[in-house]
């Protein structure tokens, strides 16, 4: 085992499929007890759960854009496990739209849904857990952001803004919570081969997207999952507040 998560409980939001599934698999492969979370796709979540090594693992449903649903999820998870050592805020949405063709009402709907899911979801899930983490001696939170936070998202400005907000939230929390041994990390992937990007990658823009990286391809979910598990592992306390790019040199910043 590369990392040892024996006797550690890990909640991965949006782990029914895509990146979240790969993260859940890697944690379970490192000995963790994993809570698989889904929104609507119970069947995919059950398949993910059935494929995990070790266990016993758990399954939980919640809409992260709904604060009441988030609170219920955290209560359920804590009463089943007693403690969450690692939270990965991974659930998210990306809805492309032609900005200039939207009505004002549509524009507001897109912003509301995206900010509620991608920014308020992680903020609320973290809030519900951090008091417990503090009481129980510490914890780690890894937030899945995006390259779009830096590079902009002309086809989905609310998405870019939600992820830039998530970066800022993470860094504020890192400073506020380090005295309680609660450490916060951000991963900012470029394109990953998941359902979220399937249409774009198989369409006319697919080659141009792959060409954004000098590797000539997009990331596989497992490549991003590796970094997430590393950040949540022992010995990374001093990395708190970091933002780690996993984008195949498709966007460089210094
Ligand atoms: P995905 O394949 O579309 O999966 C999205 C996951 O989020 C699913 O598990 C889904 O649950 C869950 N979800 C969506 N809306 C939710 C809600 N309102 N409440 C609770 N769960 C919800 O996406 P992905 O590509 O794996 O993306 C995972 C994360 O990586 C996201 O935060 C995304 O922004 C980020 N990211 C992705 C890429 C990329 O290229 N794919 C690049 C950079 C960052 P159900 O299955 O139940 O619907």
C-alpha cells in the first residue's frame, strides 16, 4: 500500500462516478473506510460501492446544493462512522451555455445552480464537519476545484467563478483551522476523461482540447485521484492552504 488509511473514515462527495469514484477506489485501496455519496444516480453509486476493496463502506445520498440535505448527510455519516478523518468535496456541475443567447432569467438560474452546487455545497459540507473535526483532534479537507478558476471559463463563467471562490474559501479556512489540526488542500485539474467532458471530448473540439497539454491527451481520473490521496495522507500538514495543479502543463502559472 502506497499510503496507509487503515482505521480512517473518508467521505467523498460525488463518488458515484467520474473523478469521485476514482478517489474513492484509491482511498479504499489504501485501507480507508469510504463513504460513497451520490445525488441522483443510485445505481452508479451502488456499482462503485460494490467494486471497492476492504470495507465495510457506506452509501449516502444528498443534494449538496441544499443546505438541509447536506446537514442530514453529515449527521447520517457521523452517526454511522463516529468520525470523518478526511472530507473530499468533489461533487460538482459544469453546464456550458452561450452567454449572449440566454435570457436574464436563464442567466440567473445557471448562476444560482452552479454557485449553490460548486461553492455553497463544499462550504456547507465543510461547515457541518469542522466542529467535529476540531473536537476529535483534527481532520483534512481536499477541495476539487479547477484550472478554470485561473484560466477563465468563457462557455461557463459561473463555473470559473465558483471554483475561484472555492480556492479562496479553502485558503481562508486553512488559516482559520490550522490551530485545530484541520488542514485544507485544493486540487485544480485540467480536463479529465469523465461524463462531465464526454460530449466535448468526442465532439469537434476534442482534438484541440487534447492538444492543450503537451502530453497530447487529457487526464485519467486515477491520475488526479493519486494527488488527492497524497494530500490527505500523513505528513502533509505543512502543505495546508496549497493549490495543486494537475493539468498536464496545459496552463502554467507561477
Ligand atoms: P461527473 O462525472 O459529472 O460526476 C459528478 C458527480 O457529482 C456525480 O457523482 C454526481 O452525482 C455529483 N453531483 C452533481 N450534482 C450534485 C448535487 N447537486 N448534489 C450532490 N452531488 C452532485 O463529474 P467529474 O468530472 O467527475 O467532476 C468531479 C469534480 O471535478 C467536479 O467538482 C468538477 O468540477 C471537477 N473537475 C472536473 C474536470 C473534468 O474535466 N471532468 C476538470 C476540472 C475539475 P450523481 O452521479 O448522483 O448525479
